[in-house]
């Protein structure tokens, strides 16, 4: 896991939440969406989620979990300051 990947994926999760919510206003709902989107982005980037083949792929926890959690945290924090 690297911090720059977490930040980039977290900011992507925040951007996705803006598109889903249709606004950049701070709200509990948008923060929840941003956090979820950040976690999914981190999981996909870490290889835990394989799209198209299976619901969950096999990945090593020492890489995937910190990346997903770090991305979720960054996305949640970013959504509070837009």
C-alpha cells in the first residue's frame, strides 16, 4: 500500500459521490457514498474485486485491506471539505 494510491483512489471516491448525489454540498449521505466508493475503488485496485468473472477474487489481505480502508478514509474526509 502506498499513501499516494490511497489519496488518488479516495479523491476518485469523492468525485463519484458528487456525481451520484448531483451536488458537492456536504451531507451525511454524500459522505457515506464517498466512503463506500473509496473502499470499492481501493478493493478493485488491490485486486479483491474482480468485475465480470466472480464477485470476489482471491487477494492478499496485507495489500487489499489497508488500501481499501485508506481510500475510504481519504474519500470520507475529502467529502467533508468540499
